[in-house]
C-alpha cells in the first residue's frame, strides 16, 4: 500500500484506526511532500512516519519548482487547469508525479536512511549500506524483506520538473598549481549511463594541494565513469595568469559506494 502524501488535517495525531498506518497492509510505503504544519503553512500532508518506510523527498515540506511565480505556474506546459491546480497544491501533488516518474526509472529516487534532512544534505548518510537503499515510489516494495527498524525515514532530492529523479555522487577534488587564487571549481561527469551538467564543487579561495568535497545530485545515472571534466574560473582578469589543475578527482556513487 503506497501513501501519496497522506492527509494531515483531521488525521494527524489520531488513532491508527482513523488514519493510514503500517498495520493496514503487509507493506506500507509513504511519500511525504507537503508535511509543513497546516497552520500557518497550509501543509496538506501528514508529518510523522506512519509506514514501514517513509520517504521525505527534499525534506518533505517544500518541493523544488513549487515556489515559482504564480503566473508562470498557472500558464503551465500541461495547460491552465493543471497549472492552476499545481499553484494551489503544488507540494501536495508532487507525490503522485514522483510516483508516476518512478515507474519509468526503476533505478531512480534512491532514499537514504538518515536521522534528518540536514544530516542527509551534509553527506552524513552517504553512501548506501551493503544491502542497498530502497527506491521511492513504484519499486519501494523490493526493499520489503530488508527492513530492520520500527520506522525507517528516508531522504533524497529531486529535480524541479520532470524528469524528477536525481542520482547522488560524492566528488572530491585535490587541486594542483603554484599559488592560491580566488574563484570556483566545477566538475561534470561522463559515463556509460549518461552525462551530467557542470556542478560547483567549491568557491572562494582555491589552494593548491587542498582537497574539496561536494555532494551532487545529478540528473543522470552516470553508470561507469569514463571521463571527468574539470573547470575552474577566477571571475576576473589576473595579469599573472595563474594556472590551476586537478591532481586527483574521486567520484563515489551513493547507490553502491
């Protein structure tokens, strides 16, 4: 039984006979997309974990792409009716959009077990353990026999618009060069499964021999990495023409470590 952002008003805090609960089926998975408090935030979705596994994409409260300007949202690609409905209940309705995308992406929407969204964002719950991580949505039940905890809270990030799934990577860059400069470092990944755009690994003072790490949520499952593109920029003309390179770049997949 899959709960797509089960309702908060009149249900949260009620006995399990009244609301959706993991006792309702052999396996209950939940997607929380609008779990901010109803007052004052108008959250429609229930906040507590109530299933065997509970997914909190983007933290479960505010979905990317839902803070758009109302006019651009109402004049939507899918038509004015779809756009108006999305404007009124965009976060709430993301749950079924993620679910329908998950049918097409059996390897997508990987949920990471974590104590909180902040810890997930900072990379504390990366990568998945040996038994793997569940996939939010249609294929969540593949994880049914691996659940050990009473409640399992899972976190992940999604895109702003279709296609929604993102794949998480840890990218570590050690710089080489002669002198420190100010600027930023970008990295793009290329692989057997697809390529990504450039992602910023760090910005500010760039020091040779220093190592910089970032967690990126890429729009492609790169698969086996075949090439990495490294780009740096110091934002303004420097008459000394400083040179900077990457001594090493390490890429770790969250899916299998």
